[in-house]
């Protein structure tokens, strides 16, 4: 089972109100009724967003990855997680390079999130982190902004 996950985390201000957005796409291959029919693929797509309070952009990016790994484990089930191969697509080159081991992490707070990602990813058959330009991560970015718009817009008061 292969999954492609787009994640984005963002804050309005740095730090400021923050949210995560996650788009999970998965292929589930079913065996065909006959050899001539081939193997049809059922592609599933899930979208999630969550307000995470006041934080920085980098922390929000890490928390989006953590959220996605936990959510995928729930969707797949603990017993099938080892069969899942996950390709993350993020528009934060810094976070991708940190998670791929190319850059050291100097911030203590971010080190804790790195360790949490590391501990979560060992449950899966394989996890990779890849940088994509922001314009190719529009769906996850849109979720972040929708959540932030909802959480930070002034509420109408009725008397």
C-alpha cells in the first residue's frame, strides 16, 4: 500500500495563530476476478485540518507531519501499518532537509518534534520526505487557511 501525503503548517505571524492541513491519497490494489481483467486500483483521498494554537511556522510544519502519521495509522490500522509506504510532499525545504538528515536541528523545541516524527515513522514500511514548490501544495495550504479563517475571524454577537 502506497500513500502520498501533502502537508502544510502555517501561522499568521511568527509566532501566531497556527493550523495544519493534510491531504492523504492512498492506493488500495484489489485482486482481479480474472487474469484478463487486470488489477483495478481504488484511490482514496482524505483531507484534514486542525487549529493548533499559537506557534511558529516551523513548528506548525512539523506538527502537520505528526498529525498525518497518526491519522494514517488510524486509517490503515496498526496491524497493516508496516505494509504502508509513505511519500510526504512538503513546501518547507528546511523541514524536508531536517527530516531527511541533511540539516542539523538546533532549536530545542523542534528537536522534540523531530524525535516524535522519527518514533512514528518506524511503524511504517517506509517514509520519505520530499520538497515541492508551494504552488504544488495548494490543497494542504488551502486547508490551513480555511482553518485559520474560521478560528481567527471575529464572531458575530447577537443580543
